[in-house]
C-alpha cells in the first residue's frame, strides 16, 4: 500500500504568521549621562561667567557718577551673587574634569560690551539688559531642573537655588523700569536671541 502523501500547499495560501517580537528601544548608557552632565556644567559655567562680566561692566560705568550710587550698588550686589554661582561651576568643572567652552574669551568680550553699552544708554537700558538675560537664564535653568530632578536631584537642587536668585534679579529690573527703556522691544529681543545662541554653542564646543 503506498504511503500517504503530504497535503499539498496551495501557492496562494497565506504564510503562517510569525510570532511578534518585542521591540527594544536603545537606552542611553552611563557614558551618555556623563556627556550630558558635562554639557550642562559647561553651558552653565559659561552663562554665569558672562553674567559676572555684564554686571562688572555696568557697575564700572555707573560707579562714581553723580546720582548713580544706588544702581552701581545694585549691579555690584548682583555681580557678587553671580560670582558665587560661577565659583560653584568652576569647582564642578575641575572636580569632574570637564573643560569650559572654547568660546570663553569671546563671551567675555561680548559680555563686557553688552554691559558697558547698555549702561551708557542709561539706567533703564541697563535694567532691560538684566531682564532679558535673566529671563533666558531662568528658562534654561527650569528646563535643566526638570531634566535632572530624578536623575541628579542634588544638582537640580543647586540649580533651583540659582534660578531663584536669577528670578530676583529679573523682577528687580522690571520694578526699576526696564520696560521703559528706549527701544525696549528691539533691545530685549536682540539680547535674548544672542543669549540663546550662546547657550547652544556653549553646550557643544
């Protein structure tokens, strides 16, 4: 008796479905986290470095001029607070062997020019500069705090304290007439745009 033949498969029969395999997404490794932390420290150091030089230049313009003692003192106080932030980031860069941005010399010149230029335009223009710079820095810190709150709560807490002080500078500028500065809209927009470009560049180089 002949052996039974296997049933023929029609060429039009659909292929048997394959078992679904879970799709695994790549996770950033510890190296990626270290790189990101280095970017954060580098850009925050650059921002505080620039802020110190902006306030230093503004204070230098106002200091010793008749009737400018109060604003010179304000700028000196804000410079001192920014210097504390800067010192902290310098210590972190050194401890973690992160190099500062190669743009540091350029940012120094730009910050001195911005500080002196706005101070020479008058008190309200100097305050408009503070408002614009601090509004960008505050937003930048807020984004970093949100990013780091779970992964690095210690650094997030430090940035929160720094952000609160930047907000105080911003509000002080508004209370002292920043928005009454000549050409306020254009001046503020140009300064904010420059700050955002500097942030992007400093993160990378």
